[in-house]
C-alpha cells in the first residue's frame, strides 16, 4: 500500500522531469534557430520539402484528402513546423504524439521525413483514424501507429506532442 506522501513525491519528481525535458528542448531549439522566421513556410530554399519524393498518400495535395488550395496551405504548415521540429528532434529518435490528428494530413508527412521517430496519431473520430491508418499503410510507414481516443483519456508517454487541431468539441 502506497502512502499519500509517496504519491505526492512521485508526482513532484515526474513534474520536475517533464520541466527539465522542456527546458532542455527549449535550449536546443533556441540555440539552433537564431532567426525563427528563417525557413518558415519555405522561405529558405534548403528547408523546402521535396513533395514529389514523398509517397503521394502523405502529401496533402497529391493525396486527394483536401482541395488543392487547402492542400497547399497544409504543405506550408508542415514546412513551417518541420523547421521547428527538426531543431527539437536533431538526431534523436523521439516518440511524437499527434493529438486530434484527423486523417493524418499533418503528421504523416512528418513521419515520412523523420523515419527514426515514432508517431502515434490519436483522434476520437474513428473514420478519420481508419483513413490515417490506410494512408500510413499505403505509404509503407513503419514508424506510425494510430488509435481512436480523446486527448483527455490519453495516458501514454511522449517526447513531443503536436496538437494542430485540438480546438475542443
């Protein structure tokens, strides 16, 4: 039987560990992104994604999940976030969770670009998750898993969380 003070110390230790990880990631991010606007939305040509080199099912434009106009905006979002995520990930193999992932328009491209990282796509819409699962399979992404569920019920661990569409009910 655990005493209440043991649980309190455990929560405090876990909180301190999370804070230390966030501080470490922040230091890494700030040290490698001197002008954060550089590279965002493809402003630096070396940061642009070669979309034709990726499987069509992970490309918001070629994947057929959204209109071409919306797909172009999604590409821009992905390219912008990639600059930041690359600075955080570096050479590490991180576990990344995409909360409210929908059909994976955002994180499937990142999973293709970051094969050393593992991605979990989580959404409460079972149809969207089934579509994400199929798109990941079509792209032969072995670093992606998908599950139906809500942010509030998630109890797993992660190194980096994405929540592009976690806007409520």
